[in-house]
């Protein structure tokens, strides 16, 4: 049976009941004052389904208030379909494909995709690695920055993306202004625990890190890609998926939106099958991230290149 045959994808009522159970397992929570339970459901011909009134602050609310779905005229079941499609597509799903699949306009699909990416964006907790663990660090380059001239072999006109991948663990990736010794050191010291075995290539920006970490390198300039356990193959595997998605699926990604796309790929990597997470679990994880991330069309569009 198709995954999209599940009740929550069929109509707005089933979708609302599913989302209420997911967000409010202990009963409705008022988004205005934070009181849990004891609220009462509003009924009547002029009242839309799923409307609640807080027993304390007397404000009305629904399960979408205070989330990326707030004030959307798109059916909630369509939102859940979009979230499932985006989280289960390893290299992403373009707004054009969403608009054709879901039967919404391209403009609507574009905005929906950005809202779902916002739900995938999280604040990292703790640091990667630690005693006995290995983290690989590397950088890659994507697209061209408008207004920056292309000069020979220089990559100054490219967007810079830095990634840190813990082996058998999570990835954290960042769109950075420059890849230089100072920026790289700041990112790595903030994100990686001191007792970690750090592995990089021979790039000069990583040379000073030996004072802070156990640091091993491979020399790509002489075609050395692994030396025993030392390699950057894991982080390069992440970049492979990222670049194939950005180039093959999305094709044109604005510099100002790039971090949100990077977060999307990182989210799916961190909720992958090898970590025991299936498509259903990945979609639910994204839906748990919708709260407190209001994103208006104007704010999204104003940041577009």
C-alpha cells in the first residue's frame, strides 16, 4: 500500500487529528499562555473544526497557531503530504515537482517548501565527537556569488559550505562567508568536543588545529584518499548528496537561501535509515519542528536573490 494512502493524507480533518495527537499528547496546549489541558473545543455552524478556547487567557487557538502552518489556506493534509515527500526524497524535491504532484500553484509550492525547510532547521545541542570518536571536516563550493568576478582558479566567487560529520553520527553544515584559518577554527572549536579525533585533508586552513585536537590528515594532492582509518570519505559522501541535490534537483539556489537548503540536506542525513530512521519517522521528526517558526511569504521573498 502506498504511504500516501494513510488517513492523514486524505482529508484536512484526519490531518488535523493526527497533528493534534502529535503535538498535544497530554491534551491541547494554549500557544498564547502555555497552559496545558482543560481547554474546551468550540462548536457551531460558524466555527471551523479544530478551534479551541483557553480556559485561562480566554484566547482562541488551533493546532497550527504558532507553527509554520499558521494562517495557511492550504489544506492541512496537503501540508502533511508535502512534508512527507520532502523528507523521504533523499536529494530533495523541487517546487516545480511539488506543484505538479500536489496540484497547487508553483508560487504556493515554493513557499510551502521553504516553510517545511524552516521546520527542518534546528539549533544544535552539545558538540559532535568526544573521547574515542572521530569527526571529519571539509569544505565545498557551490554556484556563483552575483557581482564577484571569476578569476582563474580562484574560488572567491563561489559560495562556501563547511561540513563536520561524526562517523556513524550526525552532520552539521554551514554556509560561511570565507573558508580561512580563523573561520574554520572558530566553527570547529564551537562544534566539536576537544577529545575528538579530527580528520581533514591537507588544506592549510586546518593546520593550526593540531594544538586543540588529535588531528590527522590525508593528502589529496598526491591522490591519497585513505591511510588506514584516516580519511574524509564520510564528509565527502555528504557533500556528494548535497551537490547532486543542489545541482540536479534544485538547480538554482539563491545565496541568501543556501543555508536553509543545507539544513534540509543535513536534516535528512541525520534522520537516515542507517540510524534506524525510516521515512515515516523522518516526516514525523520534521513535523515536530514546526512549532515557533513562523515564516511569512514576504519575509521569505524579500530574502530571495
